[in-house]
C-alpha cells in the first residue's frame, strides 16, 4: 500500500466518521449545519476513497474503510452521544480490528 493510498484512505475514513456523526446530530435532516457537514463529509470521503482504488482492490479498501469506520463510529457514539457498548459489541469491534490488521499484515492483495 503506497503512502498516498494510505493517506487518502485515512482521510476517507475520518471524513466518513465526521459525516456519520453529523448525520446523527442532524435529527433526520432538520438541522442545517449538521446536514451540510454530513453531505460535505460524505463527498470528501467518497472522493478520497477513489485514490487508493487506483492501486488496491476495491474489496480490500472497502473492508478497511468500513471496518475502521464501524469501530470509530462506535467510539464516537460512546464518547459524544453517550451510547452504551456492551461486551458483545466491544468483542465484535475487536474482531473487526483483528480482521483489518490481518488484511493489512498478511493479505497478498494489498501491495506493501
């Protein structure tokens, strides 16, 4: 994985997490600022996601993007919105992290 691909993938993940957090705060698109943040964030995320797709298989990118996003959204939901995470939720997120690490360390589909 090139540095450029990794950088844009990280930006895509962060933008998606910000957009999803704003989506929660938009209260079903009834609040303007969170709506705008959400739409802009998703646009940035999807555009940035196209850069690593030049060199990395789509399935690998999507697994990393969605896996990291799930874990980060869970953490933001817990920290910002006071949502509870029980043991099965934390265990599942731990398995997602393990999967993303496994893909990055051992998959021959990801160019190192």
